[in-house]
C-alpha cells in the first residue's frame, strides 16, 4: 500500500459526515449572525463548532450550561466594564466572582468556562461602544451559535461518538 493510500484509508464515512454537519451548522450560524447584523458574527460560528462536537443529548445538557455561563459573563463584563477601566485587577475580580457564583447557582465548569471567555472579551477587547452593548452582542452571537448547533444536531444527527476535548 502506498503512503497516499494509507493516508486516505484512515478516512471513515462518519468523519466526512461529521465534517459536513459541522460545516453546514457553522455556515448557517454565520449567515444568521450576518442577517441579524451582529458586529462579530464569527463568535456564532465558533460556538457552533464547539456545540457540534457533541451528540444531541450531550449538547443539550452542556448547552444549558454554556448559555447560562455566557449570560453571567456578559452581565459581569457589562457591570465591571461600565464602572471601571479595563485592567488585570477588575478582570481578576470578575473571574473569581464568576468562579464562586457558578457553583452557588448549580452551574458546572462548562458554564464557568463560557462565563470567563465572555467576561474576557467584553472587558478586555478594545471597543468604541459601551461595555453593556458589547455584552449584549456577545450574548446574542453565542446564543445564535448554540441554537444553530443544537438545531443542526437535532435535524442531522450523527452516528459517531462525541469527540473528546470539547471546550
């Protein structure tokens, strides 16, 4: 067997189907974000790619956590970003508060991870708009990504096991 044949022999039908599902979902998510005129539509596509790495059952469960975490991170970013200058100190305060708040609210590490990511983007990326506007945009962009990922996973279920190492 030639090296080229060995490489292609690794490709399975479910790999191609997973790539097609993920591509379709990410493209649809991006298009919806464009239609909504969201300022950074790529966050919807990124979130969809993350959601598509799970089976529907796993995606539903963890997406609730991702959604809640995104809402918390956006809220914390809007609050801190509206009253304080961006910097390491206030960012650290937000991260520790989110890290304590998530388990108190019954949320897991997926929620905290998305809360931290959203807080980071809202607080630390230079913007010309107020923090609360950025927070709303980020929440909507990520929510579109979660929704499109779940919809495509439900409409076009894969038969492959969930991939490990999800975000």
